[in-house]
C-alpha cells in the first residue's frame, strides 16, 4: 500500500467519523500543507533553547512548557498561554522529565534531553494528575508519580472485573483496516494472552466491543488531539473504557521487517499495539527501559516481547500466581 493510498483511506474514514460524532457538517479534510504540519512539530525548535538559563526569556520557550505540560510534568497550565521565561517551574519540570527517563539531571534543555523529547512516544501522560474531592480541604490534586518505581497502575488500580472470561475488540468500520493490520493487532493481543485470566477475540460490531480500535487524525473529539507525523503515536484508556486510538498520520508498518523499512519514520504497528494494550489492561508507563510499557519507541524498531517487569505488573494487578 503506498503512502498516499494509505492516507486517503484514513482521511475518508476520519471525515465520516468526525461528522457523525462532532456534528461538524461543513468541515472538509485535506492532506495538511507543509506549514500546517510544521505547526505540529514545534518541538523541532527545542534545540534553539540549549543555552537558555534560569531567568532568561527566549521567544518560543512556551512550546517546551506546552510539551512538558502535555505529558504531566507541569501540572497546571496558566489561564492564557505559558510565558517564554525560563522559570523555576520549567527547571523543575525538566528535572522531573530527566529523572523519569534516566537522563543526566541538569535542569537544562541539553542535547540529550531535547533529542529524547523528539522521539516517537505514547500520548498517555507520564504523570497523571487527578482531582480528588477532600471533605475538609476542598479539591485536592493527586499526582500519580512513577519516579523510582518500575511497573505502575492507574490511580485506583483500574482493571477488568474479576470473572471476565473474554475481552472483545473491533476496528472502526470506516478505517477499513486490511488483513495485515488485523494480523498485527492479533499478534499484539497474543503477547498478553498467556498471562491474562481472559482471552481476546475480534468481533465486527464496534458498538458492543470492549476494546474499540480506530485510526484518527488530529483533533478527534476526546480532548487529546493527535499531532500529525512523529512524536505522539497512539493513546489508550485504562479499564474499562476500551478506547484505543492511533495517529492516522504516522507511517505504520504492519508486516515485514520494520528495521529494514526504506522510510526513516516507519513505526512498527505491532510494537505500539502491545504497549497500548498494556494500558487497556490497566498498566501505566514503566520506568524500565526493557519493558513494553516504556513510553518511547524509536522509529524502525520492534519491541513486542513483554519484559519481566510487564509480566510482574500484570500478574500483580490480576492476582495471578
Ligand atoms: Zn503509553
């Protein structure tokens, strides 16, 4: 399947989905222009801030804050925009990011840190902040930090109910995913299956399936818009939501050897699916680089075998001996 055919397929599908869900009847979709795509790749300018220090102001620095906010390293966004000041909030956020990814903790946007931020990754934040009502003090923010730990669960240890015998999954009909794609997802589910108290089965009905898989472009109505090619690849929700979304603008490779792909931005579909299924089952991001729940996946790379940490985590969550 050529790249253009591949995109056309998903654009057509997306238009239908957006119209039906968001009731935008006049919006039309087209292949994004270079400038539009550029807008979504602001993190490519992060290299400009390498020499920026505490107290300095540099135009565009707010994009770094937006990035760190998106993945949970800055809990609160200001009512308007982030400022372009290299302030203490930013230093703290960079330090937390560096700690989480085992980078040198410098509090600066050094080359290694910027390179790391530019890698393809999962869209689920690394630090999840949830508001909890507290009867005495009012609202409290509870932050789910993973630093120093390995496997992690979502707040409340969300999991599929005890006694579940089978989880069904289906594909968004408008995507018309081909058999290569379906086989890649089936292989990804089969990586988890031996460790689960239930089985997985593909069904055609998107309404009744426990897990709903769909490829979407940009803003697709769930508050977590995709960013076009590169960076965020996919996101999925913890149990028992079942939403599993992939960025339609990535160059997905569903079969063959991704490491030999002539396309430098090729992403292995099965590897991303294994990671997102981990979220769908209740695992959050892991700090273990060998884990499939590590949030970053390089281009032209396969990572499909569950790590010791993933297996340990899923066994604890589902109380499997
Ligand atoms: Zn993830």
